[in-house]
C-alpha cells in the first residue's frame, strides 16, 4: 500500500511549481494579446507604450507572466503583480458595482491572491530560483558576515530573500510585518512561527 502522506509531501512543492507555471503562462497570454496582438482579440486596441493600459499593463503582464512561469525572482514578481491586480480591480471593476460577480472582477481578485501566495511560498521545486540558489549552495556551509551575528550560521540560500521581497521585512503604513506570525516556506511547505507578543514602539 503506497504511503500517501509521503507522496503528498513529495508532490506539494512540485504542485506549487505546476500552479506557478500555469498561472504565469495564462497571465503572460494577456500581455501578449495587448502588445503582440497574439492571440487576436475582437476588441483589440493598438498598443500605446506611454499609456497606462495597454502600455504599462501589457508590459507587466508579458514580462511578469514570463518570469513567473520560469520561476525567476518569483517572490518579487508575485509582490508586484499582486499590487498590480489590486489596483486594476479598484480602478476598473469596483466602480461598476460592489459584487465581483457583477462587476467582472473575479479574475482580478483570484490573480491578486494567487500572486500573494507566490510571494509567501516562493517558486517551488521546479524553478530557476531553486537552480540559482542551488548553484551557490557551497557558500551556505560557511558563516556569512553580516547575515546573522553570534553563534548562528548562515541559512541555506533558498531561505534568503531580498529586503523588498521578504514578507517578514516589507514595511507598509509605518508598520513592520515582522510583528505578525512569520510564514516561512521550505521547499514549498509552509510553517508558521509565532511573532513577538509586544511590538516595540507600539502604543508609546
């Protein structure tokens, strides 16, 4: 009898990668239709590079979708595209009505939260990010200056993210997300660590 728990744990990061590839390809298709007119849409508007839509939006969809499908800079791309979809919803769909079913904004909401998930979970096992960090894996065996001081050693490169793309470090509205429970991803498997109970500087 197969061990379904082991099978599920083995395929969890792989299914994350499959989801990322499919979503990235679908999102890239929107940008290709706007910029390259392929596939052709009956309501296609000629591409204007200096416009907001299809200019900037088309580039975000084409380039962002491609990077997402390849799994390159997944966390950064997911963060940017999630914000893009949130702005698109409130600019285009929300004025048409409150309910997403009626204002046509269901897909924008789904994209937004899927991209947020990629920001937290990363690209999964089959991604260029994983290959990129694995190539520098030899450096993980030695302590790194300035990364963690004291007796702790340098974490594995797959656990590193830039300050702008780390959900624990991004600051918004003057608050640090590090005061909330930390969500960490190791090979696509999420775990939650408790954050500080009393954030410094609050209610002072």
